[in-house]
C-alpha cells in the first residue's frame, strides 16, 4: 500500500531502495512519534518517506 502511494507521487524505486527508505522512515517515526505517544498519520509517513528517498538519491 505504501509503495503504491509513493509511486503515485512519482517515486520509482527498486525493492532494495524501498526497503532502505522504509527502514529509515520506521526509525524516524519510532524515535519521534511512538516514543512520545503521538499517532502517525499516513500523510506524515509519506512525507518522511519522500524525504528519505531524496536523501538516498543524493548520496
């Protein structure tokens, strides 16, 4: 589901890239939301994933 939403945003990535982006997204959400008991919206999840995708492409 998340991958399809990212593809709708125009982000095409390999399975490895997707796994790396989702791992970093999960780490971010775990540290910045779950730790403080804040719920995470789908919009925020996509925003964070897009940011990490951009970072992974610039490295």
